[in-house]
């Protein structure tokens, strides 16, 4: 009953936000853009998103390797990619932007034998992605302020960027606390253990550099995919503008408020384009196409999931 209620709330949030986004656009402009759609650019965006899934899986593998103890079996690359694609599929089909994270925890815990490593590694992976994304938003602020003159848009960038960094640093701070009273409760005890593991992962020079590189490339691929989608409908958006607009939108869309980010992403993109003096209709088109191409890239994970289930069904019992 609680799960059904949570789904209903998220569906309602998606519906309300989508209604708000669609109410601000010109459907004649949207129709004209879609009439000129170029499927070569659309295909390029799908391929970039598939590559992004692979890159994110490699980052997760690096984190798992630094979370493991010496007696833990290695996390094979084939398993890393398989779990990453399956998680991407469930990110698009489950009523949450973090549904794929739960699937990754379950798959790694089931096959790798360590539920603790599975849970902490996924949490740290999510933390690394959000932290680097927020840092990019902050670094780009001088150029973002030059593009966005609206005071509301500037305040939103500051709140989103510094708020996300503050939340990440608050979590990491738990790893430095040694207060006994925090160990009385299960939640704070687990947060302290997870934060301590994150500190160990990020303090490794080789691990931290790889995680940073994978995260930067991952976010730049999101920007490039959005730019390709704008090119596919001949929307006037250059790569630099996409960099300044897509990053904060991605940060907002990572908040698990709606179904697979639908509604949250569209509203944020429409407002971002409007604040930048660009067509809000173009912002909606790019956002919707981002959702559709992400679903198309996730279909690969659905096929892998089906094949994996079939393989397990027909395997002889040990």
C-alpha cells in the first residue's frame, strides 16, 4: 500500500510539472521543429548515452574495488557493464530516478557476496556523480551569470550548486565523527560507516583521479547528447550554452521527486532556456528528447536483463 501511494505521489508530481512545462510553450514552434527532425543526430545522442552508461559502470567498478576487502572476489568488467545497463533500464521504468541504484545493490549483493560493499559502493557512486556535477555548476557560474541575467535564475543556480555541495560534504563529515551516541541508532551508524568508506575511497590517489575523470567525462557526454538533440531539430543551441544549461538541470533532475525524472527535467529545462533568453519551446523539445533517447539507450539493459533471467532459468542446479 505504501509503495502504491509513493508511486501515485510521484505520478502526480510528474503530471503537474509536465502540465506546467507544456503550458509555457508554443506548440506551433514544436511542430515546426519536429517536422525538421534529423535522425542521424538523434542516433548520435543515443550512442553517446550508451557510452555514458558504460563509463558510469567503469566508475562504479573503481569504487567497488576500493570498497572491497582483500579476500573479496574481484568485480569483473563483464559483470560491471551488465549490471550498469540493467540499472539504466530500471532507472527508466521504475517510479524513481534512483530505482536503478536499488537494482545495482541487489545484483552486486546477490552475485558478489557482500551486501555491505554493494550498498556503500552505490551510495558513494551516486555521491561522486552529484558532487562533481555540483562543482562543475559552481565553476561555470561566471559564464552562467553572463548568459542568465534574471535574478531568479541566478539565485536558483547558487542554491542548487552550493546546496548540493553542502549536502555531499555533510555526508562525508560523518566519516570523521567518533561520537558514541551516534552509534546507538542503526541509521546514523550506517551513515558513519558509509562515510568512512567514502573517505577511504576518495583518499586513494589512483581511485580518486579515476573517479574524477570518469565523472567529468560522464557529465560532458550528457551535455554533448543534449547538443546533438538540439541539432536534430535545428534548435539554436551551441555546445557552450548546453554546458551552462544542462548541468544544473541534470542536478535538479537527480532529485527523486517524479517518475524517472519526467516533469522535473522538463520544467527545469524550460525555465533554464527562458532565463537564458532562449526559446522555452526548444527547451521542452530537447528535454523530452533527452528522456526518450535515455529510454532507448536503456532498452539495451532490458534485453540484457531478459537474457540474464533466461540463462539463470535454464542453468542446472548446483
